[in-house]
C-alpha cells in the first residue's frame, strides 16, 4: 500500500509542472495577440522589394515573393487584418493599402511586422 501511495504522489508531482507550463504559455500567447494596446511605433511595415538587395534577407525575400502569388496566404493575411481593427487603424495611419499586406508577424517585443508587396 505504501508503494502505491508513493507512486501516485510521484506521478502527480511529475505531471503538475507540465500543466503549469502549458497554462503559462497559453496566457502569454493571448496577451501578445491583442494589438489594441500596441502603439504605431511598435508596428514595422516592410516593403518586400527592399529585402531583395540584402544578401542576408534573400531567403526571406524568396519566401515572401512566393506568398504574393499564393491566394491562400493572402487570404490568411487579410483575415488577420479583419480580426484586428487596432492594427488596421495603425496601418491606415501609415498609409498602407491593406490589400497589399502579404504577411503579419509578431515581433519579440510584442509589436507587429507587416510585410507588404
């Protein structure tokens, strides 16, 4: 009986930190996805054509150039814009034509990087 209780307790202790980590990751993702609190200076607009000349960015240029011709990828970007009116307003204030948005990434600081064609 004592071994059974020890094994059960060890199992609970082994599993509980995993649940805590999963919960922490989930709440962090929810916080970084909300852009209502992002200011215009945290939104970086990158013209895809500017990446072409930079050898370090050549792979990124090629990847994004393929997305320009992929209707599913463009639809995904447009869907992200429609679900985030705060980001849409910021892009409009920066004179970005929303139909030219190819991809939206979340930066390490919680800001957004918006790639446009």
